[in-house]
């Protein structure tokens, strides 16, 4: 069972959910405009054999609001959390924007990140505007909802025409916990501002697993992004998950868990007891 707690980084408060001490520590980071509950499809299995920590990132969920929301501003939050709350080498999983934060964190504290797992990271933003991707319409809609320019029903009916009333209500509840200033940073192409993605990848020393879906089904990872990853990472493996889009852990949770299991057990005998499935 998970219990929500808070951690003061010295600059803001991080809300997080913590599981029982059932194994090695593992930290999960959600994507943009989500909260830690987004990762429940993974957490519900992982918590049986890992010590799970699932964090709300700054400006999301019940974590503190901040003055700046560039990706580099998120790195010190997770660095402090792992250094001073967990205090031991950790496996770090990040989805979408959370994967970028995971990369930055691993680059800053390499001795404390035992393994890194990236779920469909938006590496295209290193060279492309968010306007080049279909996700722009979603984020624009979210911003309009949060600033009371449009209703959630209007936006979600356009962006997700097949979504039922329950789905719209759940999504509206989730985004209501997001600071609109964060979404504005995305829309203005400032999320990757001052981020040297190539240098960040080069500084990551731990084994890194890069899982991504199919562009045709909503993934944001292009072939050139996978090539960029392989060119710059020291110890990386990229695997495409078929029949999955951007939210891999919802589309294909069993396959994602299987690959996490294989990857972590191959890295260290310490993980041999973490039987995920």
C-alpha cells in the first residue's frame, strides 16, 4: 500500500507516494500535466518487490508551485529527493517529460542512479518546436481550460473525440492540479531552454533502457531520436514496443514490466529478487 508524504527540497515541497520496503528503491516520475497516479499501471506491480517512490513533480499534483518550469529547473528537485530522502543508489523511471528529468538527474548524481528507464521521452524538442507535434493541441487545450478560456468538455471533445464522460472527468481532475505557468512554458518552446541534451546524455554513466512506442499510435519518438540516443549515451539500449503510443505503460503495461524486469535483473545481482510478473 502506498502512503502520500512530503519532502522539502529547501526550495519547494515535493509530494510523493511511498510503498513498503519490499526491495531496492525505485523512483517513478510522471509526464507533463499528470501526477504520480499516472504510473499506477506500473506501480501496482512494482511495489510488490521494490521500495517504490512515485513523485509529483514541481507544478503538478500536490507538489509546490515554482517560479520557473524549464526542464533544467526540475533536475535539482529530484537530485535533492534522491540524495537526502532515499540516500542510496536508486533505479529511476521517467515517462515523457519525466524521462527528461530522469536523464538530467542521472547526469547530476551518477553514483546514486543504478539504472535508468526512459518511457517515450520527447527528445524531438531538442531541435523542433512543440508545434510540430500533435501534442501541441492537447497542451494548448489544457492551458485554455486552466485559464478559463474554454471548458474541459469543449477541449476534450475536440482532442479526444472518442473519450467517454468518465474519461473526461478523470482527465479534467488531473489537469486541474497543474500550474498553468508550466503549460505556458511548453507552449512557448521554453521547456528545453538552456538544456544541452547531447551533453546530458554523455554524462549518464548508468545502464539506460529507452522504451518507445509507434509514431502512428501517438509516440513522440522518431527514428532520428533513437539514433541520437545511441550516438550520445554510454550504455544504452532502445526497444520499440509495438501497438503502443506515447503512454506505453497504459497501452502495453505487461510488456513494459517484462522489459523492466529483464533490464534490471541483468544489471546487478541486487535486483535478482525483484520478480515483477
